[in-house]
C-alpha cells in the first residue's frame, strides 16, 4: 500500500483495503476494495483522485489516442 496516499472521502464507498503503485508506470494506481458494484468502484476512484477531473472507463473500452486530452481542453 502506498504510505503517502490520502483518501479524501467525498462520496461513500465500501472499504478500500489497499492502494498499490507501479514502478514501471508511475501514474498507474491499483485499488483493492470490497466489492460494491460499478458505482461504488467509481466512488472509490473519485475519493482517490488527486485532480479535479475524474474519468472512469470500463476494461473493455477502447479510446482513441489523445481522446482524454481533447475532452479536458473543454474545461
């Protein structure tokens, strides 16, 4: 578990058991939590987000290159 991860509980979610990082991909965060469905998983992501914008996608989504950058430009 990352020692420096602060969980800002803005929205309710089931227990977060651990937050893990990658040495190879520093921005990759793995969250181990009690199952509560998709909405609960998104809430956990919001609580762990370090930035004002949050994007949740499914594992079977395919997004075009730079799609997120193009969306963020609107903000």
